[in-house]
C-alpha cells in the first residue's frame, strides 16, 4: 500500500471551481495535492525523479493535457498521467492510453473514482521508483552487498549486534532454522569488517563427503594421495586475510574438529603430504541448526571447539516469530526477482498481504524468496497462503472471479511483452478486439510504453 500522506498529486484544470473541488477531494483523502491552471504552470514541477502522479484535463488553454502527456513521456516517462475527459473525448483518451497515459476519468465523475485511480497510480509510481533504486544497487560496485530486511524488534537487535561485532575478529556462531538467513548474517559480518576486501569463503560442512573433507579444508601437495597431481590450496588457506564461513558446523567429522581447533588456536596448518607449516589468518563464522549443546552431550561435537567458535552467538528467529517482516521481505524479493528475470513487479492485494503474513513458512526466508520468484514468473504455487497459487488454503479464500482475473491479467501482460508493446499485435494473438484489450489494460493497471516495454 502507498502511504498517502506526503504522496504528491499535481492537478491541472483551468476551471477554478472544478480545480479547487478536485484538489480538496484529494487532500481530504490524504494526498498532498497542488492545483495548476495550465499545463505550462505544472511543467516545472515535473521531472524524472518526481515521486507523484499527474491528473490533467485534456482540454486546457494553451498546451493541452495531451501535450502535457507528451512532455512527460519525453522527460519523465515513468510518471503516471491520469487524463480527465469529456464525453466526446473518449476515443482521444483511449489513444492517449496507447501513447502512455496511466488511465482516464470521464466527466462527471464521483470523488471515489478520482481518489481510487490516484491511489493505484501512486502505488505504481512507488513500485517503479523502488525498482529503479534496486537496479542501481544491483549495478553498483558491490551488487551483492547484504541487506538484512525487517522491522521487528528481534531483527533490529541483530542489526545492532552485527554492527557492534563486525569490526572485530571475534568468532561468531549463528543459530537458526533452515533458510533463516544464516549466510546473509555471515556475509554482513564480513562486509562490515576490515576484512571486506579479502575472500569470503563459504563451506557447507554437511555437503562435503567425509573422505574429501580434510583435503578440501587443508589442501594437499603433489603425490599426497593417488590422483594428487599438483598442489591444491585448501579452503582455510584461501580464506586467509578474510572470513571463513562454516555452515552446518554440526556435520563436521569429529576427527577434523581436532585439526580445525589447532588451526584456530595456533594460526597454522599443514597441507596433506607436507610437514611445512603454513600460517593462516582468517576470521571464522560458523552456523548451526538446533542446540549445539545437544551435539556436545551426544559426543558428536567437541566442547572445546564449540567454546572457540561461540565467542559471540547470534540466534535468528524464524519467520513465524517475526511475522511483521514477512510482507516487506516478500515485496523486496518481488523487486529483486523482477530485475533478475526482466519481468514486471506485481502489486500485492490486501488479501494477499494478509495471507502471506498468516502462513507459517517452515522454509523461512529461502522459501519466501522462492515464492516471490514464482509469483513474478507467473507460476502457480500450491502451498497454503501463497499469493500466486492455483490451489491450497490461500486460494480457497479467494473468489473464482479473483483467480480468473489474475490469470487473465498474467496472460495479457505476457502477450504485451511478447508483442513488444504493440497492442494491435497482442490483441490479434489473444483474439480480442483492440477496444476490449484497451479496456482490460486499463482495468488491470497495465501500462503500455511506446518503446515496446510494459510495466505491471
């Protein structure tokens, strides 16, 4: 949802009484509305970074609303323009939508029609600006810089703890369920430390076969074993100067735990087949599922190594324990997926938001990200509460009409994309009359851009 307070609307209307009434209606609805008597007067306030929307009558003295639309298409192409039309201007307004107008409102109109159209346009504008910001971030020098998203007290506390200990070399143990974001925290510790320009080496202890574990971690010299034709630098040595992230540390073989403890205590290792000590200097961040004291009690994990690893312990809550973070996270993943897949980022309905927040998400953040990817790709999700689902409890709460409209909207969006924004071609492929397709484009909030792209 768009935060209406502070959301800017430029209302262009030459009739002073009509202009005042429109501006007042928007202000009463919570928008920051400013009236202009002409297109020329409004133009200085419009730029590519303008975060609001424009409502303009088509027929104006001097430059018309269509002229204003053309100016916006040239200088601020993503700013939504809503045109107000008389009865005789409907065909002109439909053509304007083809030229990039967001929507049109026919006079006389109800106040609710105006405020609802403006609200949807502002939501679209907010999403476009967030998408642009994310694209800039992904195109920056450090596109994988970690972002810990959330506003829950538990996440706020974790962010403060990371900021406090990241500049140090203290060993950290991260506890959390599968998919809770343990590697993200580890990367955050690395990126915020003086070691950020050195390697971040991640090792999944549960994925390495035990017979390969020692050679992978410590490296080997030529001839150390059959097949060892040349020297190999191990993960520990490669991480020297940087950070070694040991995921699923509870899976590390007991015999290797002794060797790792020695490296951590003395700062030296020996490659397989060599007696020459190699000095290493890496910060170790480990991650585990469950209570490590249970593994110590079972004799599968050394207590002295645990004490060495958990100088600082960070415990990550599950999504079920921080439900207020679910929707912001999902919306962030939607934008990220839209950038990666070059697809439009859809807006969530209130029902979808509620469904997301109520779902358990046993796979936590990883499951949530996958659901966002499927949603952007238009792939049905049968999991309960999934916003893009074609089945499950979440879909059971949605009417047949909502499901059909969502499916139809996705088909039209894909047809427009395949047709490069050519509405006539898309209409032909969908076997629809052009006028019908234009009406559906308007109803579903699709924007057809003249350069062949389209936003959703």
